[in-house]
């Protein structure tokens, strides 16, 4: 609990109970919010010495589909708040452990749990071997196109089912991610003014008495953000003017950090929603070294460009007078995330292989795929070792989760259950 308490420093105090409430929902939810705990634990394990631009929080819920600027739908890592150069195996172990915890969350048998995690790690090893034989530019241009994705190593029936589900999710997210859907859901118009709807405690307008200078701080932050954009995107962004801003609580691990949604409009009333997320020091920093970037928002954006096959054109960074760092991107752009509730062992395994493929590609873009592939070798030793680690760490996560529940029950930790 000490590491979790330390990770709360600098967060909005009134939101910390929501963070603990979300983490208390299940061992899997706890794991999502405890990246700092695992980073500390990973730092005590032997390292390969092979560094890549690491995600820092590569659990399975931080992968998913999203639209590229060309409006293709790709599958990739979609949360890089903790990104930092670090040993490649830390990400692999984080992903593998999340697969074990998810399988246990779905009440799968011990044999199915082992099967899922071993095949996830094996897919990472196999894909890295593939990348080791490719030209550098071919690696950079490679991407996982969700509309065309096919897993030749998976069960044909499971693959077909996955493709059918993906097609349905893509169509659903196209509708949900459209401005025509988002605008009436998030905005009300009164007296000719467009205002983001309050939904406390998850979306609310800050009190000017409690947060004096908030609006002027934000105006200055947007001016700095504007300068972080490439010239052609800046020209596009200049067509929009700020209309309204509200605090928005997001995620599990991010709860308590300063996050907001900003509504911009053109002269003709065309809307643009930007998400502003606070960027703090990566959880890996105490163990992997400081970032080369003084602004952690810039660290996140630079990591995205290195690891993702495509990034939102409005991605940029800024800071406010208080010293908080932020990165900014579109609020929602056809974002497709995992939905575990109705998955069986086959679907979870299929998803795990997709995540492993995306992670191997992200690492190959910044690291040396031949060296990493050589380190893992051609036998099953690597997946055996990582799988055993993941199963053991799942037990540790369970113990940490029970400690959180006990602290909540005793009153030493306050949690708000939504």
C-alpha cells in the first residue's frame, strides 16, 4: 500500500477515493491501477540489457483499435502514459500477467490459463523473429489492419468469430465516435452557448473559487499546445476557437490526475473535442532512468510516435503555470477496446496474440529486433519462464488486492464505489 500511497502524491484529493473504488472492483481492476507497484517489483528481477521504447503499462486493456488519420482502423497500443526507454521484457511480463489475471477473472481452468499465457508470449517471440528478418523501413510501415486481420496460428472457428465480432464493433464505434453522436451526448445549448454537460463527479466544471485562474491557465496552456503542433495541423487547429472546458475522470490508474475535455468550435459551429490528460513522471523512471524530455507531455507524445503505427493528428503537449504537464489528443476517434465479459478461452487467446503482435511491432520500431529475437531463442524457454513469472505474479496481485480491500474495510483507505 505504501507504493500506491506514494503514487497519489499530486493527485486531486477529492478524486482519490474514486480511484480506490475502481481498483477495488476486482483483482483485474486493481492490476490496472497498480502499474507503479509492478514497476517496483520488476526492477528487482534480472534484466536482459536490451532496451526499447517501452509502454510501461502494457496490460491487455491498454491495447485496442483506433482510426488513423487516413481513417483506416488499426490495432495497437493505445495508452502510453508511462512510456520510457526500458528493458523489453518488462512490457512482456506486464502483458503476460494481465492475461493470467484476465483468464482467472473469467474463471478459466488452470490448464486454460497456462495455455493462454504461453501462446501470448510465444506470439511475441515469433513476431519478433519475423521482424528480425525485415528491412527497417518495412518494420516501420507494418501495421495491424483490423478489417483485414487474420491469425493463421489460431483456431479457424475462433478467428472467424473474432472477425465477425470485430466487424460489428467497428460499425458500432463508427457511429459512437462520430461528431453527430458525441455532440448531443456531451453538449447542451442554452441561449446560443454550447456547454459541456455536467455529470458529477465524473464530468464537472471547476469552481472558480476553489481553482482561481483556471480559465486563464487553460488559455495559456492551449497557446503552448498550439506551438507543439506541426505547421499544417496548427493551420487546421487555428480554424477552431475555445468554447468550453470541463474536468473529466478517466480510466483507473489515471483517476486523480488532472484530466479534462475541451470543446472547440469553428465559426460555422463544427465541433472538435480534445482530451487533456496530465502527464506525470513515468512509473518506470525510478528504475529505468529519467526521460530525455523535461515536459512529460512531450515524453508521452514522443513515445506514441515511436511505438504506434499511427497517431492522432491533434496529439501535442503543454503545461500550466503550476508546473503540471499535459498531453492533448482527440477525445474519441473510433476507439475500440476489449470487452472481456463474454469471452471464452479461445477469444481471450486470440486477443492475447493480437496484443503480443502489436507489442512486438512497437518494440521492433525502436529496439534491435535481431538482438531481442536472439536473446529469446528458438525454443520455448522464454515463454515458459515468462509464463511462470506471470502465474506467480498473479498470486502476488491477489495478495495486494486483498490488502487493499482490508484497508478499505478498516477505514484506513477511503473508497467511493460508483
